[in-house]
C-alpha cells in the first residue's frame, strides 16, 4: 500500500492571512487523519509564512499517524528536528526565499553536508528522505550518504503528463528500479493530483508514500475535505 500524507501548509497559509486561528491547523490535521489520511506533512519556511515552528511542535503532539517534516538543513532546522523527533524528515535544497520546492538535491556536490546532517538525524531515530530528481547518479549519491528514502520531485512529471504520460513517467520508472536495487525507499511529491496520481502510482514499483497538499486542498474547496481525501486514497489502491 502507498501511504497518503496530507501537507497542511496551505491551511496554515489561509490562517495566517487573517491572523487568529481560523482555520485551525491542528484540527484540520486531526480531521485529515480521521477522514483516511495516513499521515501529515509540514514544511516550515524561514519566514514562517505558513507553517510556523510552533505548529511543528504542536502537531507532533497530536498526529496519530506518520509525521513528516520537510525543510532545508539549516542549523536551526536540524536543532528543531532533534527536539521534535518526527517519524520522517525530508531534506530539501530550497534557498530561504523559495516560493516552493522546485528542484532536487545534487547529492554529489553536497555529499559532505548530507552525510553530517543525515547522521545527526538518524542518531535520534528519525527516518531521512532526500528530495531528488529522477537521475540515477543523484539516487546513487543518496544511497552513499545513507539516506533511508528518496522523494521524487514530480513537478516535471505533472507538467508533461497531459502531453505524453508515458514519456513523462519514463525516467521515474527507470530510476525507481535503480532505487530498489540500492535498497532506497521511494516517496514522491509535488503537483500530484487526482488526474495524474493513479498512473504514477501504478507505474512506480514499490512506491511507499506520496505527500500532497496544494492540489488536495484546492480540490477540497469543491468536493469537501473528507470526500477529497477518500478520492485520493482510491487513486492509490
């Protein structure tokens, strides 16, 4: 089974736009799990524009399924991870001012940094995933720095899906097979939605987890949160 982790960043962004606590991020996370999500994902940014550090600590105390925290491995982020101890930490190479994640790690160029950071996180019992493009040398680099999993950056797949889905998925499939040979678990995320998720899931061998936020929250405006989560789960089964 491929697990669905719901990213609640956009819920926090809506809350922050007016101040106060509406919508309540913690309640939405609980409801997502109650409606069928397997876990919750957050990605705190340095400017705190959506998920705040306080949210990360609060959610850790209430999330019953898997708690996945994404972020760039700055000193402050790593310190927070050591205190929070999420089930999984997904490291991304985003600069501080990035609007959203738009590229994967060059695991060769940043080998030394990643070895140090991953070692620190794993010593606290945290599973570590690296956000990467579907490129074999970067996947091999992820194995060399002893990551537990990779998360495929699926933005290019989603962009090309409607033009030629077989071509769009090709590099992901071959790289996923290589991941399996290396013993790396496979996650995926970014721009996956109700149109392209099922095909991706059925083409990628041993896909363990997808994290979806923007599209899922947008769909819920029309379909309702409970119905939307169940529709996404159907694409994964």
